[in-house]
C-alpha cells in the first residue's frame, strides 16, 4: 500500500501515543495476539500497531482473533495487512489453535451489549469465563512475555461512595439481577488471571477500564456517549432513559490504548489497575448538560424519558474511580471530557474514515 489516507483525528491520536510511548521499539518484530479485534479497544490496538508498521517500520505481527472476517476487513481496509493474520473463532464455543509463537497477548474480547446481557445471560457468562480460560491457557503454553486482560470498572458493583474507589474496594453486586452476570464474570475472569499468575507464573495484568470512547468508535456503537454525540450532530435533544444520577468515569480512547500498552510492559504480575482520567468524573445528567452546553445549539436541551421495559442498563452507582495506582508507575492521561467529545464528534462527522 502507498500513502495512508486515514482520518486526521486518528493520525493525531496515533502520533500522540507514539510521542508518549518512547519505548514502542520493544515490540519490534514481535507477535501480538489481540482478541476482540473488531471491538472498539481491540480494533484501535490493532490499527495502532498496523500504523506503527508503516510509520516507524515496527514490523510487528498482529494476530487478530475475530468472529466476523468481513467486519474485520472493513475496519482494517485502509491499513497494510502484510503483518496481520486472522483467527476466526467464537471464544465461548470454539477451540483456539495457533501454531506460531506469540510474544504478547491483549485479551479485549467481551460481550458489552446491555440488552444482550439480559436476554442471553448464560451465553454472555460462558463467553467471558470460557474464553478467558482458553486465552490464559494459550498464554501459558506459548510462554508469552506478558498478558493484559481487559476488565471493567463494573467489577466494583456499588462501593462505598464516600471516598475514591481504589483497586482494593469492591462493593455489592445483586446476584438476582441477570445483568449482574457481566460484572460477576469480570470478577471471575480476574480471579482466573490471579490463579494463572500464582500457579503458572504467568505475567498477566488486569486493566479495569473506565467508560472508554473517542475517535475510532465503530458504526453501530450505541452506548450513551455515542448517542449523545449523534444527538448533537443531528441537532436533536439529548434524551436520557434514566434519571441520570449514576456517576460516570471516563477515559479517552488513545489514553486507554497507551495505558494498556504501558501495562503490558510495566505492570506488576497479578495486579489490577484502574484506567481512568480522574478529571472525567461526573453524573450522566451532568455529562449530558456538558455536551449540550459545549457543542449543542440554543434549541437543544436534555430531556428525561424513562421507558417501561427493562433496557438492561447497569444499576445506579455512585463511584469516583481512582487512577493513582497506574499513574504512580508512570502513566498519565491527556484528554478531558470536552476534548474527548470534540474529537468523537469530529470523527462521527467524518463518516468513519478509518
């Protein structure tokens, strides 16, 4: 392939990660397995490495585990695929067989669709737990240098909201709610990581991601941040389907990518780390108002319209996530919420030019 024809916002993000991450050369000529490579985080990781192959001649080989090759081809169409190989599989059901050596693994695959989590809770649990065990077993067999498992801030359930939520403060989860299968499966998968780190000395770290968004989100993305941004672009009111009292914790996508790669090389074995920009903490309603005030027209406003049916939303939670543990070993975020929405809106207006 000749000259890259990538979205300018993405190019800025990729180059900012390179600027913040001077030891990217450690990955030169290495092989990295990325699961969930057609999801937001997995696809951005894959695209970043493919960009580095062009930009700094990194010559890293990416093995992308995906369920849908057609979707993957579309996402990575603007990138040279000379160093990209697919493994087509459903982690919850299929055997995972990879003959070549693997140096690093980032396990990003997960069921995140809220409605699916309550309509198919059994399959969602099986995908999370069975899939993670397969990846950890593969990592042990391949004797990889390092693994990062992508968990979620939802593992905290409903913690004590009187102080910052650090990695040791797990709260209550209602096990009678089928939606709770998601945070509970994340907790179990983290326990599997601890078990493999302890029994097999596997160098695995856990990344507890705050809500992650920005340039690079995929078509069909329907989480609240995408709905807010689309409402602004379409000059519509922002409609909340809850009272909006839940407190959100957020991180811009390129900050999250940098954090994951930083953990891959620097995190301590068996440890969990929050990935969050502490400045990006506010209630859902506050965030909706922030978006309207900064990007909306005078005619746009925030409206509350609570549906009668169960939409599978996470229970109301009041939590301010601490990012100090990760920052203490050298990572720091760059983008606040206004910057994040500005870049997301520009990306959406571009028509998903990957």
